[in-house]
C-alpha cells in the first residue's frame, strides 16, 4: 500500500489523484495536537494521530461492498499496529479508536480511521535548553 503523510488539503489533492492506481493507501494526517512530558534531562513529545486506511468505494453500489472495504482496511490497520508496536521506535500503542468512513474526501474512498497517541520510546535530550545559565 502507498503511504502518504499530508495535511487535509494536500490529502484531498493526493487522493483525487489516487484513481491512477494509488489505492488502497494509508493516509497519515499531519498531527495538529499532542502532549509534552518533561522528565529528568529529557522531553517526550507525543502526537495525536489519525491514520486512514482507504480504498475505492462505489457510492451507488450496495452497502455490502462498502462494508467489505471497511473489513479489509480494518485488517490492514490491525497489521499496521502490530508492526508499529514491534518497531521499538515508540511506546506500545494500546488504546486505539477506529471508525468507518465513506467519501470523506472528494474522491470516492472509504475505509477505516485509527485514532491513537504516538509516543517516542526515547525522550529527547534537552541539556542546554533548560537552566543553561543564560537566565532562561
């Protein structure tokens, strides 16, 4: 599957071009919120993520077709979570909300959206940023 990391405007343009063989696709929407946790000598910045697993749907078709797309994309989303957690680059993602969506963009696509918080497994070093002796 192709993977896109875009804001909503660019995502819509990208998915409009998806009719040229780019579906199914994963759309990771540019995070707009998250959290910051300060620890001794480090900062961890987590991001609230929305990751879409999309494929073409037929709006005028029977709803069974759309549900088959959702089921297939949910299977891909579950595999994505297993691979993400196995990567070791982030803390395990355990709390995930999913929802089915149909035609959320101009292109006739539908599928599953996962919403979760992604937290790096290693905090960023902030030596020199905090208490660096410059009065900050």
